[in-house]
C-alpha cells in the first residue's frame, strides 16, 4: 500500500475532456496531465478538441508568434 495517495485536482461540477479516454468527465476522474478543462458545462467540454484546434490555427497564423523569416542559402 502506498504511503501517500496520488491526489487528482479538480472539483465535482467542473467538466473536463479526457485526452486518454477521449470522453467528457465530471470532476477529477483522470490526472491533470491527461485532460483539458475545467469547463463550465458539459457542452463546452464536448467541444474541447475543436476549441483547441481553432486556438492552434490562430496561433499558427499570428505573425507576432513567428520567428524571423528564414533566408535562402547564400543570402548572407
């Protein structure tokens, strides 16, 4: 028997999307490393992957987050 129980953070009434099980969960069912959330409602958690995809696209297309343009070889 382990000396310390591994604690999972979260509260019942909060909704999460579990990346490992690919499902919506209420409360602290899975470790924080395996979930998105908390969300205010089940519906928001159901769309977690879509929201993440949209945010990733916004980030990829945001010029403030891109490194300096790459120069072609020989342009030095």
